[in-house]
C-alpha cells in the first residue's frame, strides 16, 4: 500500500523518481524500491515524505484513507483552529 501511495503522491507533483530522490538525497533505485515495496522506508524518511506531500504518515502507510494532514475547523465563535 505505501508504495502505491508514494508513487501517486510523487506523480501528482510531476516528479520523476530521480528528481524526487534527489530532494531527499536518495538514489532513484531507492525510490523505486519503496514504490515497488521491495524496500521499506524508515520512519524518518516517511515523516519527510509526509511533510513534503502535506499528508499524514498513516495515509502513506495505508492505515488512513484521509490524506489531509491538518483539518481546519471553526469554533462556535467562527474562529479557525486546526487539530
């Protein structure tokens, strides 16, 4: 699941595996390994990917179908806050 989600998020940014990998000092083959799930990214890398794509780590892992990192809500006074 994580491989497909990383690939999907990368493609939405119109990045090649090489371009995406370079942003995190990772080889194209490493990104390919993550996307095919031949390799497992460590938590630090998953956090960096989630921050870059502005999604939850749990979404990348397939544990959550909600991919929005921060929900914007309004209180009873109409003031915005995020969870």
